[in-house]
């Protein structure tokens, strides 16, 4: 595994593990679609100058690639992140991460429906990670509404499908694709906020503002870019392996910053979850070495 891939994995593991609590704090004063849409629009604006400085004439995306970025932004940001924010209005950040841990199962479904085959180590990692998530879920007291569960299930399906689709269609290379996806997704989310009649706040509290800023810089500009880099370079199962690590991080952050109770089984579940990540990354490393031999 290259150092670049390792860093991208670490960012998605740690940073995204903290964003669920940040979303909860941001939702205190901001409605879900507006919060997510403005977050991605600002992140895209921050990254756009870097693209303009580095881009050459021959590297400019075609209209087809721009259209595809809008499509992926719709699945991953509007359907994925937008519905996650909707769900977190009624579901705790800890419960959200546990449910999102089913992401590899959806990825497996899309892979199989597309005629693909999973490697043995990927199947083993999914099975082991699912056991860890089951232990984590059993040890926590989660309360969720039916509407929240439906919204979160939609988010998981939409995000995983978008991840798979982005590997199969013509997309711009590098950061250009990430910025276009965030720009299109951000615009769509803000328009959706207007369409559904979300109440835009006249003022925002300090905690919500800080949480929103953290989501813009770390959750969007840095972590989303790292994730999309992984989607381009590694298998979907490996790219979505963050779902195994995010739950314990989110629960620990909730206990530290929001006085949430951490169930006794969390430590055991953390060991199982991290073991699943080890199986996945070790298997991917061995497969890459055999392919290069």
C-alpha cells in the first residue's frame, strides 16, 4: 500500500468519525439541506483556485464529464449526505455511524448486480466487520424513528451506489471531479432546501458555526477529497472501510464532548472492527503485490 493511500484511509477513518457529532451540533441552528448544501458549496469554492492554478488546457473536463460529476454529486451528496443530515434530526450520532456501517453490504450488492465478484479477503473483512458492528449495536441504547431509519437507509444506498457508479463512468481526473461534485451537490441541496421550505435562521450560535466550519474544512474539503481519491484507486469495499472505524470514534467523541454514555461492549467491538480493517488492507496489499509480480 502506498503512503498516499494510507494517508487517505487515515483521514477518512479519523476525520469522518468526528463529523457525525459535528453534524449534530450544526443542526442545532441550521436545517439539514441548507447546512449540507452550504457546507459543500464553500468547500468547493475553497478548492477551486487550486484547480485553476494547476489545470492545463488539455486537462479541462468535457461536457460529458461535467454532466457525470453532477450525477455523482446527486447520488453521493444530495442522496447520501443530505439524507444523513435529515436522519440525524431524530437519530443520535452514534446510532447513525452504526447503521452506516452496513455500507460495505450495499457495496457488495451493487458489485454483484454489476456482474462483479468479490475476493475472499473482502468477504471475510465484511463478515468480521459486521460482527463487530453487531456487538457495538447490541451494547448501545439507540433510539430511532421510522422516518429517520428510512432516511438513513436511503443515504447509505445512494452513497454506496454513487461510489460504485463513479468508477464506471467517464470522470475528470484528480481534484477537478471532487470540486465539481461538491459544487453541483451543494447547489442541488440549497435548491432542495428552498423547495421543501426549510426555515433559514437569522443567526447562528457559536457551537453550530464552529461545527459547520469544521465540516467545511475537514469533513468536505479534506476528507471528501481523500475519499474520492480512494474511490479512484482502490476497490469500493476498501474505500468504504471507514465505516468500520467511524462508529467507535464517533461514540468516543460523543462521550467526550457531548457526555454520551459508551456501552461496555464498545471496547470489544472496537477490537473486532479494527481487525476487519487489518484483514481488508492486508488482503488488498497482497493482491496488489501479486498483480504487480
